[in-house]
């Protein structure tokens, strides 16, 4: 197995602006970029190409217990039957977006045992954004991964508390491609809110998307 870049057991990794070709004289498969047990990574603006079907393997694979990473704005040329980006192992809280896949391959596979915490989106996702909407009102929009408790219960803490209090909370299940269940909000304060996923399973991770208005 050839590898263009292989990172194992590291944190705060940035991989960018690389040109990676598979060896055209080799019959070995290649993972252009392979990350194993990496925490907090950003893989972006790379160009990767598998020269022949013989050297074709997945483009970027994130595996092991890798956590909290982004894969975006890469150009990946791979043959049919292969994937540009793969989240595997027990990788969690990983996001891929704006990647261009050429050569007939597929864009994305999410085989992780924590698949529900990983996301494939067409835009960059922010943990939380607050906007002053006038007349003393503030709107927050965010997306956070939570661990469900008994009965599917969860809590979300805002990055920054509202100065005075909350007027309204809208929260939904943000798990892309997962079994969709409704989210019920049970309490709220200027620092966050609590709720539960209907039929949620204790101990699993899930994503909550929310819009909140307060003062």
C-alpha cells in the first residue's frame, strides 16, 4: 500500500496545498492521505490523482479514533468504485464539504461506528453564530453534537449566553442520512437548553441543529 501522506496519533494537523500522484509504474493501491487517531485536523486545497486503475484506492481516509476534523476544497481524481473521502473506524465529529471528485469515483463514504456524528454538507458549518437583529434582540444559530442520556435526553450550552433570557427555541435532528426522529425541547435558559430525541438511545451521539431568539 502506497500512501502520499500518513499521519498517526497527532493533534492540530493541517494538510494543505499538496500535489499527490500515484506512482504510474506501481500496481500497489494508494491512499493519497490517510489519518489514523488524529485529533483536530484540517485537510484542504490538495490535488490528488490515481494515475491508473491499478493504483486506485480511496482519496482521503480518516480512520481509527480520529475526531474533530474538516476535509474540504480538495480536487481528487479516482477511478469508479472508489471514494474521494472516507470516514471509517470510530472517527467522529468529522465534516466534508466542497470537494471536487473527478475520474468517475464517488464523493463520500461514512462507515464509521460513530457515523451519526459525521457530516457531509455543501457549506462550511459553524458551531454557533450570534447576530444582533435589532431592537435589543439576538438570534443564535448553531449545530452541536450531543451524547444522549436516558430516554434520549440531551443538553446544549451556548458558546455565549444571552444577556437577559430566551424568547424562543427551535431544535431539530441534524443527523444527515440517519434515521430521523423528532426533537422535543423541555427547558431553556439564557445559557442553553435541554430536550430529548423521541425514541433516542442512551449513550449514542447525535447532532442537534438549533435557532434561538433572545435578548
